[in-house]
C-alpha cells in the first residue's frame, strides 16, 4: 500500500486514534460511496484540510483503514502453533481486543463482510490479499495440515474460516453485541475442528 502517511504520523497517538475511529464509524455506517471527507472530518473534530493533509484522498483513507485493521489484528495475535484452530482462535481474540480499543471498527467489519465497497475502491482487493498473506505468515506458518481429513487443504480450510467469520459478523451483528458474536465464532470453530480433524488429533474432545 503506497500511501504517504508522513503528516498523519506527525500528530499525537491520541489524535490518530480519534481520526481512525471516526473513519471506521463513518464508513461503517454509510459505506464508501455515501461517506464524504466532510463527514469524517466532523466526526473526528478536525478540518477537511487536515484530513486531506493526512491521507490525500478519501480512497487513500479507506485503504489505510482496511490495512490498519488487518495489520493491527495480526500483529497483536500471539505466535501461532501447529494447531490450526488454536491459531484461528488467537486471531479472533486479537480482533476482539482491537475492536475494544477502536469501538467503531466492528461497524467497518460488518461493511466488509457485505463486500459492498470492493467495486468502488479499485485497490482494495490488493490490500486485502496483502493483509491475508500477513496473517498466513504470522499465524499459520507452523500449522500441521496433516491433522485434517483428506480433502481439506490449506486453501479450503482458510476459505471456510473466512466464510464462517464473515457470515457470523454479517448475520449476527444486528441482534448481538460484539462479544457474543465473537463467542459464536469460537463455538463454530470448535464444531469445525471436531468435523475436520482426524480422530487421533482430537484428544478428549
């Protein structure tokens, strides 16, 4: 992601957090197309000119937020193990931690699960791929894929995880608080482990 964030990094961490939360909130509530720079600036308590100084364009800020959410989550997760589902739970716990610190992130995540903005932000798929690769490198590098039953390779399993998390966030967010949504994801992960792992790797489960 080639965005010059020099001016943004010059402001205090507290102010950075305020701007980030404002972006998550506005994009999460209204989507990319309906959100204006003026909306974000007002929510952050800054001028439009300042926001342009920080990010250059609305698209750049959107890409920054997507990249920030993914990297912040991955970097806070504990080191991965050889058990895929332990790694997946570490990721969700890290995501929950980031969501507590950036309360408006959850609305932004709901928007991403609906995939409504991908066609409107040209570079988003590239940023998404980079974030996914970061997660693979940091969390899943040690996974023992032989624990899975035949037919479940790394790509298949990761697709199932992505569909599970995005589906829970998209479908349950309207009726459950964030914490319960994450708990539901944990529950489904445990069910998947029982269904997909070879018997000898389930222990007493």
